[in-house]
C-alpha cells in the first residue's frame, strides 16, 4: 500500500531522487508532479515515489540561493543610485511560480507586472499585455519537457516550446527592436534554437537540461538594472546561473535602465 497523497513532497527512485516535486494530482495510481525549483512537470507511478523528509532544509537552501543572487547584484546597485530600472512584464504558466516570481521582483525593487497564464494561452494575450504594460523586458516562462527518444529538432517533441515560440513571434510584431524590448523565453529542456530564431534575446535550454526557478529571474534582473548604454551578455549573468551556459544562452543586449 502506497501512502502518497496530493500535496506531498516527493522524489523519484527511478531518477536517483534528482529532483524534488510536489504531487499535484493522482489518478489510477499515476501521480502528476510539479518541480519545486525546476520548471518541469512529470508523472510517475506512485510506487516510484519516496516522500521527501527534509523539506525545511530544502526551503532554507532556496533562501540561501536567493540571498547569494542578491549579493552578486548588490555591488552594482550601490554604485548606480540615480537610475530608473527597466520595467519587466513576466508571463508564467504556473500560478505558484508566478507568485514566487512577483515576490522576488518586489523584494529587489524591480518594476514589474506578473501574470499567470497557461502556456497554450500565452500567445493570444501577448500583444494586449505589451500595449497595456509597456515594458522594456518581456519574460515568458512556465513548464516544458522534451519527450524521450524524440527528435530534438522537431518542435512537436517539446511540451510547450511551440507556445513560447508563438509568444515571441507575437511580441516581435509589436516591437521588432531587440534593444527596445528584450525577451527571455523558455523553461526546462526548451527548444533553445527555435526560440532564438523566433526573436528572443535569451532563451533556455541549450543543453536540453532542467533550469532552475531563479534562472529567468536573473536575466530579467540584470537587464532591468543595467543602464541602456551598457551591454548585458552571458558574461554578466553566467556566474549566477545554476548550470551556466547549458541552461541559458543569448545575445549581447543593452540594459533597459535609464539615468534620472
């Protein structure tokens, strides 16, 4: 008898307990899982799951990571006091992640608007939200996954990459200039090349790996606080990313902050 229930924090035995998940649904002994700090959905038979016992330690680890990111940006901010940060519009496919994202931006005093919109619906809302919010930075995230034993060059092999791609296309119809509207798009294992070809400045995941919750926020943070005469490149952010160049890459882009 398996004693796994909705709301439990679990790891998968078959994957060497590599990722911590929350159980969001169970149907016919199949559990549906949401990554707690990785932008991925998964499913597994409940017999494959082990309840995670050290959840307080895990959340303490997340707090330490957030503090470490803050410290890496803080030195820059202390030198640049008379500056107006670039506004971020962040659209996330996950309600919980959207709330965590808003908390991060507010904690770091970054001007933002955050919306929770399921990935498949994101493309149809992009234009209206861009006109409404008038951001200089657009972040499009949620969850994604690459099907096992599939063609990595086929966008249909990815759970949500086609929606991220279509969202970028819609955004570029509003603003084509990549230095006036900087775009990050993607999630775990997303089709990096296709997202970049659609018009993103930065995207995940070149290595088709799981990306950390904070990774897209780091890109947004760097773009928002860097003035528009200076470049944000991978050299600016790679030391703050969990898995470096394999998780996120992009093109040199001018920051979106302005002196006042």
